[in-house]
C-alpha cells in the first residue's frame, strides 16, 4: 500500500490511496479508523463512510470488496498523485 502519511483523526492509522470497486475513483483512506478524504488535502475534516460497507462518496461503489484495492504506481501516475507518496507499507 502506498501512503501519504498518518491519520490526523485517529493518530494511529496509515493513509493509503484506495481505488473503489467502480475502478474509477481514488480516495485517501485510513487503514485504522476508515476516515476518508477525496483529495490528498488531509487538513480538512474527513468523511466517515457508513460501516461496514464503506461506500465511496463519489460513486457509491464499495471501498472494501473486490475489485476495490490499494492503488498501484500506474494508477497513481495516471491520476497525477505520484508526488503525494510518502512511503509504502505492507
């Protein structure tokens, strides 16, 4: 998982870049508390999608069930988000 930093909401989770099940939308998602941002700007208040489905706020696709996945380098490049990568976690 490529990440942009750590969650300002729970202060424990890693902020990964997630592709929703529609394979169209890219969001920032905390891997601990499920706080979500639609852009890499995490100084704004996060959204908290309904549990347990975690619907994508952009298209209502699912953020947890396949084919949803953590974005790979190619997907981040296509969307212009490479500059936001701070590291890679397992």
